[in-house]
């Protein structure tokens, strides 16, 4: 068995009856480590780029011929309706990759990528990377796992938008964001650094509705928050969701 597959033997993926466990960030970490391992071969296929806060990295309709790996900062991917309404479909951080959907055959971007803060990224030409992956199956494997995990995340997001009310969507999203901060650390102590408007775009509601619900969650002892910073009380919020699901 190849070494890059051996880490999956005998391992089970933890599950939660309340919030699904997403693995794309873990696979991105492994992919980034492999990139560093093969850097001498890959370096000439890449370009380092820096983006200011709120800069557009690519627009809807741009040519889709590159994948990005975040060195520092945060990036959000956004879809736009015909009326200009925003729907955030993903928020990515250090070591995450984005723009990988172009590997599925699309020639134009169907979403736009925006730097949420000062961001540095490495840009890979997809054609050159695919040629390299023919001789480096470990890279291809990790990229496939990222694509599969992102598909899982998209399916869960669609289910939540269809079946959950805004209160449950917000509670689930807060838990997912909280657990993505420091996935290997217990307990997680860092804050979620998003504005109420950014949260609203993630769960398809209004900023006013998010503020109202966060105030309600704070009174219930589920969260603490200040300006663009939210701290989740994980056990209390998960128990709240368990009761909410049981009562529905």
C-alpha cells in the first residue's frame, strides 16, 4: 500500500448527530505539505500573489485555468444572483486551496473570490499540475479527497438551506466555523472573526436577522460576541441544537 494511503487504515471518521464533520481543511493541509515536499519540481509551475483586503482575486466569467493555495489571510467564494444578491459558498484560510472546480472541466469561473483581509496565495496552472500529478499520485489522491469533501459540504449546505430555519442554520454554521478554527486542539478558544453581514451571506438571511438571533443566543448563554468577533460555547450550543432537533 502506498504511504499516502496508509494513514487511512483503521481510522474512522468521527460523526455528530447535530453537525456533520467536514474534512476538506485536513486534506488541504496534507496537500500543502506534499507541495512543500515536492517544491523543487513544482516551484516553476507556481506564482506568488498578494491581495489587499476586499480585492477581487477572480470574477465570475474569468478564465478558469488556475488553482490557489492560501499562504496567509482568508478568502471567501461568492455566488451572485441576477439581482446582485450575494451568497457566500465558502470561507477559506491558511493552507486551504480554492478555485479547484476548474479541474471538473469548466472553462469559466461561476463564482468570484474575494480577499477578506491582506492575503498571500500561490497560484498553480491547472494543466501543468495535472501533468505533474501523473507521476505524483499522492498529489492526485489528496486533491480528489478535497473535491469529495467539498462536494459533501455543498450537499450539507443545500440540505440545511432547504430543511432548517434560520435559527438552526445559524447555530449549525457557528459550530462548523468554531470547530474549523483549531481542529486538533481541545478546547477550542479562538473567536470567529466574521461580521454579522458575512454570517448572513453564509446562511442566506439578512444582517438584521443574524444580529437578532445572536442577541438571543447570547441571552441563552450560547455565545459571546463583540465587533466582528464571536466566541462559541460549544457544549451549550450543541446541546441547544440537540433539543431543537428533538422537538422538531
